[in-house]
C-alpha cells in the first residue's frame, strides 16, 4: 500500500477562466461535479492507496469526507505545495504517489497498472509516459505536447511515484533546468552538448533519457510506458475541458 499526495492548489487564472469562474482549477465543474472529485474517486477505488493528503484551498474541505483523506493548506507554488504535502505525511522514507487534480478521466485500473509496473519500488522516482499512438487512438483530436525520441513520440503522465528523501535535490536541479530553458548554451553545459543535440534531432531513446536525467539529478529513476492514456490527459485549456466534459457526460 502507498500513501498519496493530491495537488489541488492551482488558481483558475489561466485559459480555463473562459469555461468557469471557479476560483481554483480543482473545483471547476466537469461532468456535473468538481474536477478533483473524479481523481479522488480513482484514488479511493484503488486497493493500493492508503492515506491521501490533498494540498489545496479551504474551499475543498466540504468535498472531503473520508477517514483516510485530509486537507493541508496550500502554499504559493507547485514545489512548495509538494514539500508541504510530504511534510504532512511525515517525510516518510517509503515512496509516495503524487497526482494532480486536473486528470478527471483517471481510473483505479490505470493507477493499479502503473503501480504494478513500479514493481518493488526500489528506485527513487517512477514516471509514466504514454505514446502518441495510444493517446490518439483513445482520444482522437486531443492536443498534447509530445517529445520525439528514437522509440516514438511520448507525452508525460500526471502521476508519479516519488521518494520524499530525494525531493530537495530534485527540486534544486529542476530549478536549474528551468532557469536555463531559454539559454541553450548554459543548458548544454548542464546536460552536455552531445545529449542536447541528440535530443533535438530525436536520436535519444527512452533508456538514454532516463539514464542521463537521473544521473544528473543523482537519483535512481525509472520511466514506465503506460497503456492508459487517461493519466496523460489533463485539463488545462478549453479544448481539453470540452473533450472531457463530453466524455464524462456520455458515461
């Protein structure tokens, strides 16, 4: 069994304002209920999930009524919210499932499959990716951001398994990558020019990327190729909202 951190603190200040006046993205109604409610149902539907910590605004309290689920006040940014959630869990040495609240198509079956592929969970981080073919077959016309690799085109999932003890070093390296994302020369100095060129031309494999990135951060990480596209379909723009709304209303 694994505890879970559900991130639900994003304010509705972006493109989704065009479809809802809700203060927070987690409470945007879709399929007749707040979006994060579907994610909670999926988490609770998995026999593998133990305690659930929801990091978000006080508005969510009225939707949380379960002995194994509690709300922790959010902070200003994503990294601060993750740190707050890990602290609420007592910074366990055991891995924690981290999920975002904007994937209402998530199912317990998809969760269980991902966790099964994580095996003994002896690594520090497990991150799922889904192929463009898998996403397009299930949800024709959906727009995702894909990375071109030797193995195909992949998009990232919105769940992961994370060992809290390595969060600090991952956060520091992530902030460094973010700082240099528009400065190719400095980014090349961090990741290596050869790696960067191979990435740009699509000559990297998933295994190459996994080895390089985890080596740079100094953690043991594994990439899991998932056959469940719902873990990668997040609602962050009106077209996503309308697609998910139609799918949920059809159930």
